[in-house]
C-alpha cells in the first residue's frame, strides 16, 4: 500500500432546505390557514478515526467531499427530510488544519474520535411558523442557510512510542526488523526506506511501538534529502533512538559528526523535538573499525558534564540488542520499572560512562 501522509481536500456541508408556503385546503375547514412545512437540515461532514487505517491514500485521488442537502418543506405541515452526514474515515494521529490560515483545528488520535469539519446548513421555517393573531395568512417562508465550505489539510503523524533516527543506511530498517516483526525493505544503498515503518516490540511483560523514519541528512529541516517530510512522524514519539554508523567510508563522516549533524537538524525543525530523551547506539559493531569508533564515541560522551550512555549493537550477531531494549523500556516505563521486583534502585544516568555491548 502506498503511504500518503499529507493531503489537501475540499469539504462542503449540505445546505438547509427552504421552508414552504402552503395552505390548508380541506373540506369543511374554511379559511384553512398556513400549512407550509420546514426545510430539513443539511448534513455535516464528519471526520472519524478508524484504527484500521494507516495512510491518507483514499483522499489523494478524491479531493471533493460534499454532504447531502436537506429537503425542502412541503404542504400539509410536512417538513423536509434532513440530509445525511458524510463520514470521512481517517487514520489515528491525523491533524486537521485550515488550508487558508494553517490553523490546527483538531488532533485526532483516539479510536472513533469525531470532528465536525463542516457544519450543515439549517433548514428554513415554513409559513405556518409565522402565523399570528395579526398575520393569520403569512405569504412568506424562510430560506435554508448554506452549509459550511472549506479547504482542509490532513496531516498524518504516526503514533509511535519510539522513533529511530539517523543518517541513511545507518541500519534503522535492519534494527526494526530484528526487534519486531516488521519487514521493511533492506538494501545496501542509501535512502532504501522511502516511507516510515512501524513495528511492535515486546519487552518483558510490556510492548511498545517503534517507528523507522527515512534517513535524514544535513539540511533536512529545510527540505534536503528524502526524510525531511517525515520529521513530523517523530514529533509524537516519547523516546528517540539515534543510530550512528561506526565505520563509514565517506570522508568527513564520523559517529560524533553524524550525531551532531542530526541533532542539529532536529533542533532546527522543532525545539521540542530536540528536548526528547535520546538513546544513542553505534551500529554494525561486528566490524572491528565500527567497534573501535563506537568505543571512542563512548569515551568522548562520557567526559561530558552529564555523561551519556552509548550502546554498541550489531543486528547481524544480536550483540547489544537486549541492553538497548532495556534502556528503551526503562525510559518508557520508568515509574513502573521502579516499582517492579529487582528494580528498587533509583533509575537514572550512570555516574560513570558505560559501553553496552
């Protein structure tokens, strides 16, 4: 299935029906009086969260959405029928924005959560509603009001607990394929991942959702590379796993340089995103050069005022995977882990830098 995470649609609610001007014409009832019914209300355009959906593909090709209008009022005090609501189903994590102003109208994440994107018009009153002691034969009725009409932008932000970020070909897709049942495309060239991938990871008696974000490069916040449009998908993540490649053949690249470059892009894109907890992992340590580079990075970050843990992992041999998952789980479930048996000690950053293999 093609992944579509942003679309622009036009929605139009149904118009209200007009009220009727009619008269009672019944035998033995002289001067029957007004009998015009009211017009029906127009249908709303309603967005409803469907947990079974994971993309906005349906709205890429059908952009015009219009609800039914209300029926006009009839004689014999008969009201017009109300127009049916138009229900548009969207995936969890969809943000609804006004296309003209860019204002966020709704952030829909819970199953079956609803948002009225366009309100239907109100039906007009028939002439029977205007009869009075001084105006017993009103010859006018009220027109229905038009339904709301607007341009909307639907923007999907994946609902994941953990986001995996890093340079292209750093091993993000391989990692998610090892720790979950997700099966993303994996190849030995950059930008293999063109769409985010989701996987469910089991950790002890709990589970969490991991998102593999397409590779980022310098200038991603301004539109460089393929991953810039997917930065929005890590905004909801509670933890970021930052993968850096230990042995990179490109000149000028090193784990420290890659780490700083991606952190800079995250901060330029969103200050809040840059503040999220990060877990740093050096990948491909089954290669001696990568292991040496990872150990060097661990020593470097360990000399900071607030020491940072560096995990050395290999998706090929499985080395370091358990320690990495434990680190993720401790951050996600810190309160629960502190109460669990065998976890009575205070959880926090280590006093001395450690290298996890």
